C-alpha cells in the first residue's frame, strides 16, 4: 500500500511541467515581443556631458550646483544597445496608447520659439536639457513643455527633475512614431546595472560629444540685437519666485497653452520633431571627430 502511494506521487510529479514562454526571459508578453520588432529599428539618442565653463557661462555652473544636478550633467557613459531597446519594449503598455495612436490621437506639442531667438545662457541650458533631460535631436524648435522647463530654470524655481525625466521616458515608450530615437540610454543602462544586470556585453554605444566651451562658442553665442526670448518666456509664465510647481499645475499650463496654439492653427507633433537631426549638432560631431 505504501509502495503504491509513493508510486502515484512520483507519477503526478513527473506530469508537472511549466508552460514554455519564449518571451519570458526578456519580454512581458508575446505582444511586447512582437513590438520589439519595431523598437529594434529605432536608434539611440545618446546623452552628452555638459561641462562647467566658468569663463563663458558661470551662472550655468552655479545654478547646476545649487540644484544638485551635477551628476545629470556628467554621468553619461556607454549604453548597452540591446538592453535599452528591451527596456523600451517592455515599458510600453499595449492598450490605451496603441488605441489612441491608431485613431490618430497624438501628443501634440506646438513649437512656440526658435533656438536662434534665445539668449546665449538660455541656449546653453536648452542644449543641456535636449541632451540629458528632455531628449530631442531636432533642437531648432522649442516646444511648450521645454519652454516651461527653461522658464523654471531661469526663474530659479524648483522642480522635480526625476519626474520630468520619467515623464520623458514614458512619452518616448508610448510614441507611435517608429522613427523617433530612444532617449536616456546611458541612464537606463546605469539603472539596469544598479539592479544587478550585467551591462558590459557589446554592442555598446558611447555618449555624444560633450557640450563644452567649443560648443558654447560655436552655437550659444548671440548678437545684442537678438530677441531675448528667455525674458519673453518669463513674462508669459511669471509667478512668484521660488514657488514649487506641482506636476498637475505644470501639465495644466502645458495643456492650456497647447489648446491656444492649436486653435490658432499653429503646432507641430512632438514625436516627428524628434526624428529630424539638427544640422548644427551633426556639424559639431563631425568637426570634433575630424
């Protein structure tokens, strides 16, 4: 009797078998695995180191230090290409955003300023933001959310930089633009490493050329006759200094401004803007490598 019972238990044990999940090691579901076929063709938009140049922009370094953003300016290291693409594949919730993309509902961000109209200091901050905070390869146009971020910096207002970056990553993961580059690859690789993942396996992609004195001299200098757009931004969104905005207030301002721009016929989609490389940055990269 005992022998028979043991035999039955052994037989039941042999029948237990975990279901085969070909995507289980890398992807959350089969749909995510299928989505990877699209993600793998998107290139990485690498970060840049943004150096402190006391002789030309001492205010930048002081503000960076007071906000404790030095690590954001200097952390970029080589990114693990495969890991970044797997991250973005799994970061996309295949549901609401897929539906809104199919029916043509996009996250529209009107372009309200041109980089050429910014003051030199504002240009440098915008270059830093486009590289490491709000990634964008088409840097000639400044959208509403980027203008508000620049305003907060220039006014000395506090903001939650971690939440801004997280929102940018989410927007990048959710975009329906299959040509839009993938932002924050160095940061994502670093976070994976902190989680205990081996990130040293090639292929790796190195950060872009640093935003340094040469970059500032070539692209951030301006004429006295230029429109001081930074001051215009401050006038548009002026509030008592040193007041901390909540993310709801920030988003409400962005949304209301977008509606005004769309009503007047102006506007440009955020994702398509990201896919176009700015010629100035390309020339700078080529000159540095030559």
